């Protein structure tokens, strides 16, 4: 018998619950379906934290929009109706614009640089900042670098983007980025298969795993490896709930979710080459060498724009840009 079950049995027998640490059920929300990046973090976290607590802590994962889109998941965490979530940085920016620094276009050169910044003191500052909106930011997992797909034409330079109806995440920054690139961006919460299929939108942008897991190769013909934004998830908890936990539980939960995040980032990256092959085999036409310099020029004014005008956000962005150059 596991130690926790034994403990529970003794406690029940002699009606002396304080003998044991309290059972804890964590409700955790992700918008995507099983097999998706967010779910891989969530499932690894559940497996490890349940084993390490010997069943005292249990995790119930709500996925596939069963408790709403990513904005609604964050609202529920703020209200305390669920305790944790794995949420993409895009929709987070209406809760705290500080997260926009991560989605600054063409910020990170590669995965290593993203890890170096987000796992370091600058990333810690971002997580800390979220406390002012009721979140405890624990660590970063990832969607990965985002790429443009569409159904109209091959895209090599921003000229080809002109007028394309692109679905973007519910984020003012993402809308601004695609306006700067000449597209006609429409913010829409996840999922978007039907809208793509019916031609309500011409295209979208997401990392490679999304095209595989959501079978976008069935309904999108052209892909361009723009890698325009590194799309992190924030692995987040409700601040009030977090503060109600004992120190040992906080340490266990934080260490475990961060381990799950590192596991997921490695898993995601290891699969990307095979995904690209798959998407080509399924008939997608892939532009692997877009004119990155031209894309960068189009978004060069963003740092000075409305999006980053909050002095706190501007200051952090400047320091991150310094650290990445
Ligand atoms: O994680 O909304 C989005 O485009 C996200 O990247 C999506 O939920 C996949």
C-alpha cells in the first residue's frame, strides 16, 4: 500500500486527520487537445507530481476547450475556480502587457537563446510581474517558433503577405505584427480548423506541431518558415491558492512543473525535423528560405510603438534586446 493511502486509512480509523498532510486536487486547464504541446506538459506534470506525492496530490486536466478558451482559462485562474493552467503567451497580454516582450518578433535566434533568457533572471522578472494580476508564474514551456501557412499563394517576402486574411491569437501585439506585415489579421480564439476549412480566413501562424496534431495539412497548402515569434507558454497558478499552500508543496509543485516544461521543450524540438518531412509528404509546399531581412524591416518600428509604451515593458524589452544581440 502506498504511504499516502496508509496514512489516510490510519487517519480515518482514528479520526485524526491532522496526522497527515492534506490531500490536494489541482484543476489544470489547457485549451488544446491530447497530443498537443500544452497537454504534454500537463500530463508529465500529473504523472510526476502524483508519483512524488504518493497520490496525495492529484491533477485533473481540463483540455480541448472543456472549460473555455485560453482567455477564459486565465480568468478562471484569477477567480480561483481552477488552480493552474498552461497558456500560450499571446492571449496573456491582455492580463499583463509585460509578456509582450517574449513575443517581440524575431527576438530569439534559436531555442538555446530562448532558454537562456526565459530560464534566467529576465524570464524570472516576467514571471514575478504576473503577481500583480493574480497569477503565480512558475516557468515556461513552449509552442515553439511560429510559421505562416495559407491557402492563397506561396509567401517569400512581405509583399506576398499583402491582403491575406490571417487568423491571429487574441492579442493586440499579434494583430499589430500582422498589420505591419501588410496582412488583414483577424483575432480569433483557438481552435480554428473550421474557419480555415470554410475559407473565412486564408491562413494562420503556428509552430509545426500544430499542423500535424490538428491536421492543417489537409486544409492549408503553403507554409513559410518565418519563425517570426517564439511562442512560449506560461505555466501558471492562481496566486491566492499558491500562497495558501505549505512551503514543501510549493517546492514540489514548482520543481515538478518546471521539470515537465523542460521535458516538453526537448520533446517538441526533437520532433520538428520529422514533422517538416511529414507536412511535405502530405503535399504542403514549404518555403524554407523566406526573405527574413525584409520581414524584419517591416516590423522594425514596433519597439517604439504603442505596444511597448508602458515604461516597465519598454525597459524590460530594451534589456532583453541587449542580451540577445
Ligand atoms: O497552442 O491559439 C494559438 O494559435 C495557439 O498557438 C494554439 O492554441 C496552439
